[in-house]
C-alpha cells in the first residue's frame, strides 16, 4: 500500500468519522465522561468486561442495557474470581450503584446464583443492585422453549445439521414474549395476585404452542418467594438513571454481545435477540442520545465468534470447532489463537472459532457506534507469529465493497472474498509493556495500521490476561 493511497484513505475516514481527527487532539478514553458506553466491536467475547471493570472505578452508576445471562466475563476481587453473566461489573466497587435496565431480561434464579459467591466472599452488594421495573422476566420455560427451537432448527437442516448456536439460556423466547406483548415485567411482581394469573396464562399458552410439561403451581410458589427477595431492588429504572444524570453522576453502560450479533445489524439470523449497539442504550436504559458522550469500541487483535454463522476471516477447522476444511492453510494459526488465547466461552464452554482481524467488521461497528476510541484486546496472543494478516476489505463478484458496507444476507456473505495485507510479527513477549511506546516496532505498526483502516484512534491495548495488563496510548493515567 503506497503512502499516498494510505493517507488518502486516512483523510477520507477523518472526514467521515471525526473521532479519527482526535488522534491529533484530545482523546476520549472512557476515563472522564458523563456517560460512557463500552461496546463490543465484533461477534462478542472481545474482553469488554475487562475495560468496563477498569473504567467502572471512575463511575457512580454501572448499568446493563441489554441481554440477560448470555453475557460472560470474569472479575477478580482481592484475588478471588467471580463469573458474571447478568450482574453489572460495578458490584465489585463499593461506591457504585448498579442497574439492570429495562432492555435486559432477568432470569431470577441465575441472578441469585451469581450473587451467592459474592455473599460467601463478603462482598457487600445489598442496596447497590437495582432492577428496572420495566425489565422483562425470563422464566425456566423460556429456556425449555429455546432448546426445543434449537433442536428443531438442527433437525430441519438434515443429518449433521446445525442450529443458530443459541446459548439455550432462554434469551430469544423471553424477548419473543416481550415482542408479542404477553411477557411479564419485574414490576408485575408488586401485585402478586395479578402476576400469578398472568404467569399461569403465559405458561399455558406456550404449552399449547410447544407441547412441554411444566409444574405451574411450583413456579408460582417459587416467584412468591423471589418477590420478597426482590422487592427492595425494584425501581423505576428510567427515572433512576436520568435523575442520577441530572444530579451530576457519571454513568458507564455495559451490554451483552457485540455489533455483529445485533438483532438488526448483525449477521442475521445468527444473532442475539436484542440491540447491542449504541442505540440499545437509549431504548434499554431510557437515556436520550445526546447524553452518551463516549462510546468505547472493544476489538480483539484477531477475530473470534461462538456458534455458527458467517465468519469471512476464519482460520479454525472442525477440530477446533470451526468450519474451515481440516488441515486447510492457516488452520494451524487458528489453533494457536484458540489455545494461547484460551478461547472458550465463559457462558457456554464452547470453543470459539478464530481468524484474522476483520477490518470491514470494525469499520461497520464504528459507523454504527461512532467510537471515541478503541480498546484492542489480546494483542499478546499474537506474540509468537512470524507474520500477521489483516482482512482490509471485502470483495463480492470482484467488486471491492466501500468501508462501512456490510452484506445483509447469508447468501451475499457467502460470496465474500477477503482482501488481506500481511505484516511482520514481533516475535517477543509484550507482557511487560505499560505504554504504547514500550511495544516492539512491529506491534506498534500493527496498531497504527488498525487506526488508519478503522478510522479511529486506539487508546487501550491488552498485553496479558490480567485486568490491569493493558498498555495505554496517547494519554497518561
């Protein structure tokens, strides 16, 4: 790539995305914002929780805006590890208030299962966890239906067929109940007589549709007990978050999944059932768009996805849970990424498919979310590679797609050919690096090229698995 063409491309993107122009000015790093959004820039599992954990120490309110117990990351408190799937990461900081917003779906048993280890470790969370009264409840029968639907999709695909790759956590069926307007919200628990009747009717309706046995009286009794445990947590979440903002509180939002799993913008139907992009914060918390002043994009230094669906830069074969032919060129590198990166899902235990960094995906996410800056995670996983490749563009029928153009159908995505650029590896550990300047020149060049292609500055760089193992670029802490 010539210098002239590179900087012509750079100029185009600075015009399209003002955030790149901030490379030469004041960077927004997520540390000092009124409302900061931490957003996944690929297919999930980018390491959003690590950045959210670090930033949450600077915030008053930590709020989840979408999804349910289908998220997953590990947080460490005083050397003890906790797996969070539904809980906001701010619970580890005693000064924070934490909110599960109206855009989430709440599986109450899972909620208390996650809280139990915090209780055992003496982490004081009581009075600091709030649940929006407009959030929908996810019941055990939603999980039953999720399994029925996934099995049916696999059967319909024929011998060896595959479903969507759902987590079977009931997320889709819970959002289905919400969309068909017969779901139950957390606030419904306040009037338990009415709640009981609605729950019975909802279960019976779904039994007619999906034909499964269920102990309805036992479910009602269970939620009568949960009601007592939940009653002090239930709040008007929309008022809470806006009242906090109006009183000068700083808010950080975190969501499940990522841009390519968004129900509208992702690789449909291989997506989740909620809005994972910045717009989901407005609908999932009730914050107006003008209040969100910093969207942080979290992007892995390579690409991964869990489950099936399009993956243009994939390097993993069936032995690693992928779709590339066994022994195809590059699959040995996919195995290295998966092994060194410990690419196994926290929520599902499934192996993550791995591949080269897909820049069209990053550009698309930036177009939708307008990242203030990017956190590149797991750069250290690439330490041993002699050569790196970056997928810089998509081609369909020989035509190069412009930045931000993402095919919308599986048929179109199947035609994608990826244009790559090769770069030399750095062949040394970067675990000791605290700043960008301490990275080897080849690693610096890799980051520079990502900035140029993505049209967005990089400010945080993951150099190891620990939550504090991040090099910083362009600012000081």
